[in-house]
């Protein structure tokens, strides 16, 4: 579910693995694409607006990829979002405030009249998000992937005719044709046009200190986790809380491991949740969110759904533990606390109460490594780590149950033991060293020479 963001910008590494299998011995860079990344923070901008904006509807970190649309190619940045289903471009910048407008003008606009392959389908739709909306008209055109020879032909997407509180287009990477849309969405097209061998993608956002995140379409990156992956069935839409085909899974329990190591389990925490890279906050039922916030020292949510907590907690070695069947994702205090600069600075818990949606946003996702398997309606998940980058393509999803991460976390991920070279917080997304344990060799390394793609975007953001 896409939400606008307010003070920190991260352009995600986008990796698309094309036609190489993990088991192959080829050592070339063919088959994968790295797009450049930037991670910038604008705390002054957030400080100005925090009083009147609900954190549950604002995303302070957004993940972007560049697409080259049409002939000749027109570069456009779009936000990647696991919580929505459709690709659209051309936000309207004129009605935004000065900082949002400057960013909006930088992400690029697609001019249908300047592409020889653009075709209007004569249909339209209104898309609504947690905050913001877009009225779109449907077109088809070619979409090229920067740094690759791959071009997807006749891809259907939306071109905005008007938008509200949106300053970039969105690439929804939720379910597509026959499930959530009546046409093939971007993930569908990658598979249908044989750009990927499987309809699956990997998300590893990286922790607060990391300067990069990664998405691998059609493959995995074993340098972003250790151990094995837990197999989590996606809840069918008809059985999900909102009966919408999202990436719903069952969470078995939620518990807190404070510095003392004495774990506290929360009642009524066995609930369905969906994984959403388009939302910064994690949304939990009000009673559960209140119980967690109380243990972090909050006296209650304010009018905007904020739980104010002590900023000292950022440096405390404790974890909030999300248990699933076969894995527990331990989110360190540092990752669950949101810092807002000011005089004095203010901190909020990265959880808000919601009885409408129970979603795990970026305050959770930064600590998890997740593979979204759309062919088999599964999510494979484990604790995130970071010992480099070795993305490689999957020729079949059958290897997932035996796939082993390449990282050896320096120390065990337990309360008070960081496992991280940074020395701050728990190692939910910890650094590590390459593992000496057997794992599938990753030989389809990605070309990283195209680091100029975000130069214009970075230059504008640095001055916001």
C-alpha cells in the first residue's frame, strides 16, 4: 500500500535476474541489473510537518527504480510497493508544497505524444492509497530496464490525468492478472516475456545504517541472510481480513525481549498481517499496539496515532520479536524507534494502532529478508543480514527449502548481543561475514557500472 513520504529518501537497488540459474557455473555479469541507490535524510522538512500529519499515513523512506518508457526512451522513477498492484506514472506537481514539488519534478514525466510505440487503450480508473490518489488513463508502451538489453513490449500501465498528494508514480508489485488486475502487471510481464524464469521477487530493505536496499526480480541474494528460509503460505483473499489479494500471512505471536533478557509475550497477537514496503509504520490492533507502547514507556497515542517514547531507547539492546511458523524476526529497538530532529529531538514508536489494517511496514521489513513466490502463493522469510551482494536467478522455486544464506552473523541474534559491526541496537539486519557453510553458488553477479542513473534525483534531494 503506497504512502507518501516526508523526510528521508532512499532509491532502492533494483535487480532483475534474467535467465541464469543459481546452479550454473557461468561467472559473467550477464542476467542481472543493478540500479544506483541514494539514501538521504531531510529531518528539517519532517519537523515542519510532523504536527499535522499522521505517521501512519506517511512513508519516510521510499524505494525507487528507474524505468525507460517508450521509443525513444523516457526515464521515469517509480516507487516500488508490495501493497498495491498497478504501475502508473506522471504525478501532478503543481499543487504540492515546495519540497514535494521539487522532488516530483525530478522523478520524470512520460509524454505519450513523444513515443512512437505509445497506444491509448481508451479506459481509465481511480487508484486510492493510504494517503493520496491518482486518476489514470491506460496506455501500452515498451519499457526498457536501464543497464540491460531487456525491453518489455506493450506493457499496460496508467498515465495520471490528475493526482492528489502524490509526488511520484508507483510500481505496484502485488498480485496481477486474474487475481488483482484484469491485465498483466509488471511482475506478470517479466515472467510472460521470459525476462525471469519464475514469478517471484526478493526484498531486502537494509537497516537504518545501510546505504542500500535490494529487490531481485526472478532471483535471490544469499548475501542478505543467513540460515534457511521459512515457508509461509499466503492467506487466500477470501479468507483474509479485508478479502483483498494481498501478501497476507499468519503471525503466530509477538513478544518483547528487553535488555534484561526476560521475554514478555503479548496476548491476542496470533493474527494475520500483510507485508507492505509502501508503508513506513507497522499497524497493529489498538489493544496490542497500546500494550507494546506501554512497555516502551509511552503514556498513550496522541491525536495522530503517535506513541512518543524516550530517544534513549535507540541505544538500548532489546528486540521486538515477530514469530511466524519456522522463523522469528527480531526487530531491534533502534529499528522500531523513529527519531525526529528538533529542539529537543522527539522519538516515536514505529507502531501505530489500527483496527482496519494489520500490516508490517518498513519498521518491520528492514529486519526481514522475504521472497515473494507468486507462482506458489508463498512467502519465504528469515532474519535479514548483510555480507555483500550476490544476486542470482532462480530457474525453479523448488530449491527454496534447501537454499542457505551466505552470511555468518558475527554473533547470535539475541537480546543484548548485536551481531553487528555498527555496535548499535540488536542485529535484526546485522552485518556479517561470508559463511563457510555449503550454500548454492552465486555466479550471475550483477553489473554495477550504471551508478549515474540517480544523479539528477540525488542532486535535487540534497538541496531539499
